[in-house]
C-alpha cells in the first residue's frame, strides 16, 4: 500500500509559531519595561532635584533665622528695646525672690535611707 506523501505537506508548524510568539512577547515586554524604568528614573531625578532645591532654601532660611535670633537676643539690642519702651519690664524686688535650699532632715532609726552604690576609683 502506498503511503500518502502529501499528508503532512499542508500542516501548520504550531510549535514554531508558538516559540516565535513567545520570543516576540518577551522582547516587547522587555522593551516596555526598559522604557518604563528609564521614565521612572527621569521622574525620580526631577523629584530629587526639586527636593534638593527646597532643602537648600530651608537651610538658608534657618541660617537667616539663626542670625536674627542671635542679633535680637544680644544685650545691646535688648537694652535698646527696653530704653525705647518696646519691652515692658519691671525690676524684680527682693520680696519676690525665694531662695530654695535643701535642708537635711534628721532620719530616725526605723526610717529607710537612700543608699548610694558608688565605687571608689583607685
């Protein structure tokens, strides 16, 4: 019996198409991923640059504030403000001053006393 030689002549090579389709899908996804990561890199770089500019502005504002604080708390500047009447200060009299001293209290025999565990260094 003769074998039909044309039986496989019109068959579609599905395995070859599937292989090339997977290679194409991988190449497209790799390209899209590369473009997305590059775009993300540029966007993040722009955000970092904006934040660096904001940080330098905040540092300069802090330095200006420090200079103003040191200028305004100087004795000469406070005296000028007091003389001009801007600061309403009244002198503290001795009857408003309270001296606080710690007097040792006599402890009885049955009372607990604080103990210090300090070591003497030789």
